[in-house]
C-alpha cells in the first residue's frame, strides 16, 4: 500500500484493510491474550518461527495496524508503538547500545530526552556526547569513538526550534558506520520524511501532532530498512550474533530488513514492556486520519502569529523557521518546503518576569505541559519543563531563560492573535 498512495491517502487508509464482513473501522483488540488450538502453534510463536499474537505486551493487532500506518507515512519497512515518546527514544538507542557503548547526540533536543540520554542512560553504562547541531562536520566527527553506535538528532528541536541538517548528520553517521536516528515529532511525515534525506531510524512522540487532540501519550519507532547492520557486524552484536534468549537466533539472518524492529519487539518489549494500550492506539489512529488536514492549518496559523509577533515592539525576538530572517529559513525550505510545524518561540522585552505575566494574562491559550495539539497552548520552559536546568545548561540546550514556547492550534488565526494582543497590553 505504501508505494502507490500519497500521504493524504495513507493517513486515512494505511495499516488496516478489512476483509469481507470485518469492521470497516480498526477495532480495539482489548485483550491481553490470544487463543491457539495446539501447544505446537504457541511454541512456534515463542520461537519467532511464525508471526502472530499471543500476548499484548509483545504485539497486539490494533497496535500493529497503527504502527504499520506510521511506517507507511514515513516510508519505512516496519514500526513499533511504545507507551510514550520517551520510551521510543530509549528503545531506539538501547536496541543497539549496551553497557560500555557510546553515542553522539545533537545538544538541541527536548529536555526530557537530554536528561534520559545524559543522566539515566549513563547509569546503565551508556555514554553520550552532545554536539551542537550547527557545528562543522569535522567537529561533530571528532566526538565519535571506536565504541560509538549511533548519531541522534531532532528534525525541529523542542523547544529551541533549531532545524537539523539531516543530510549532513547522515553523512557523518554513515562515514563512521553507524545509523542516524531522527526524532521527527514536530514536522511529522506530512512535512518532512527524514528517510529521503539519509536518516535510518525515525522516532516520534505520537502524543503530539499525530494524536493531535491531547488524549493519549504514546511513541513510535520506524525503521527505514536501509542500514546494513551486517556490514558493521562487530559494532552491532545484538543484531548480528546469536540471541541466546531465542535459541541462538540471529536477527539479521532470520529477519533481514526487519531485524531492528523485530529485536526491539521480541527482546526489549518482552523484557521492559513499555507498550501502548490498544485503546490509546485506537485514538491515535483517529488522529492520524486528519493529520494531513491539520498540519497545513497549524503551519498557516503559526506563520501569521510569527509575522504578527515579529512586528510588535513589545517582543524582543521571535524564532520561527518560516520567517525569512530566521537562521534556519534556508534549511527549512530545503527539508520542509510545505511548512514546518505550529510551534513558535519568542521572548518579551523585560525578560523572565514579563514573560510570566504575559502568559498568565492569556485567555484562549492555555498554560499546559503539552505542545502540538489542536488547541493553542503556551509554556515557559525555564519555569516548567526545564526547571531542573541551570541558566548555563538552559543555554546549552538552546533554551533562553526568557523563552516562551507558543504552540499555535487550529483555531482562527485572528482570534489567536487577538488573545496575544490583549495579553501583551495587560
């Protein structure tokens, strides 16, 4: 299906193709377990000799249909849903890294991911080196070590809104024999498909635009199927040498292009269990059906809001890659010619205190720890999501202390701007 249809059609049709007499709408398989006739049938599933369902912690038909839809949208070979975007990031790295390994990561990433990679994974014996995404290829390459297993970045970073030069990052990763993993949450595959620019694995927080209605926390990993693990077998023993927990099966030999996702499912999900509930997958699928309609509206509204803010004398600075004077404008035009996302960041003259007063005066836009859904919302990262970071660390993560993250919804743009105006006047 993925080959012949355009993204708009995939949003609506991919993943679930009912047979005669089956429900037209993807059903919620709200069951932990699945029945078989014989012990032998079950045994073959446990040995990965057959595909099928036996326990929802590993796989569930609702989840698989939605993962297949997202994989089709990204142009990948397979996907796996997780319970959150954080779980997707963790699994994506942990699937190819173990204690004693190292990876390189753009420093312009979501604060929660920065903490996961820099603090929590360090406790598991996996080291990370953060590099500026704007650094030269030589500088980023210098961060690689013999035990480096991956390079990671965000298409558009949350909340600093830096645009990743995907081709540059892919070139660097591949010159060191490792995959490029890209978090594509903000643009979604409607506005950017990282695989077309050389990325190997894509992750999403489906909580954001994909769900689109702030109902369900979730994540997804999609594999392009393009990275040749066996060509660098010494780096990736988990994929290229026998897995004792499955009678010595080797993932790359048994599953080819499906090796990475099969290992993530059969090994990590089996052992760590961060599954998305079938109910949440069902809601995510409803969101995906209108993703291609919502993204252009988010971008159109955000462009109007960014242009209004850039002309307002109470505003100190505006960061939105749709503005021609933005430092990432050219990169955004290259990778996301149809628009980036609905998230803007800006600062007010008068700094942190004025920013907080402005936010408290908004009526239509709500202060929430969320971003990228149908409703306009706002956050002050230095006071909220990133409050564990010092001012120095904030700047290192690309978050200025006065930064207001403004997530433009799909309401009428004039109403959103009027709300900003009254709050600025207050």
